[in-house]
C-alpha cells in the first residue's frame, strides 16, 4: 500500500492539498481516498468491497480435495491457515486505511486523524461523536482538502 506509506513522510509543512493531523502531524486521507483504499485492498487480496463501503469481503476458497482422508485433512488445514493469514492481513490493512482517514471540525476547520480521535479526543456533548481538540466543535469526515488544514 504505497499510497499509505507516502503519508508517513508528510510533515507540518504540507500544502493544503496534503492535509495533516492537527494533533500528531501525520498525513491524513479524505473519506473518498479511504474508499479508494478499500478498493485497492480488495483488488490486491482478490475480494470485493462490501455494499456499505466499510470493509472488504474475501472469497471463500474451498480446497479441491483429492487422495486419502489424511491428504484431504492436510489440504483443508493448509487452506484454513492460508485463509487465516489472508484475513489477518486484510484486518491490518483495513485498520491502517481507516486510521488515516481525516475528520474536519465543522467550527474551526482543523483536521485530525482517526487514530488521534479514537485514542485522545473527548466526546462531543451534542453529536455524540468526538470533539475538536482546538475548539470542542463537532467533526465530520471530509472528501477534500481544506484551506488552513
């Protein structure tokens, strides 16, 4: 996932077209880029993006079993291990993709990453989401860069 790797190199000197988290300074992606990331992950792992665009569905791969019962059991075990490894890889990639999604404050316009919001932000008293670190305003995922972010 080279496009996510490039985010780690972003700094506070990034331009408005490359927003960074107002708390940790890491690069953030837009909601649209998050969805594009889901499609890249799905293509890479041979799956499809679910209808709600919140995850990736991997195809189930049933082993074509030939030979004795012991051979069949071994083939099924190997297939299950591969499936578990692919599922773990998928889980890690989806977590990284979602954690870089940026959220913009509706009041002051500052941008924050999902990781900082999940780990450090206080709850917003009205929206029941997370509150902006700077002004306490409510936050929303955004689909484009903002001036001053």
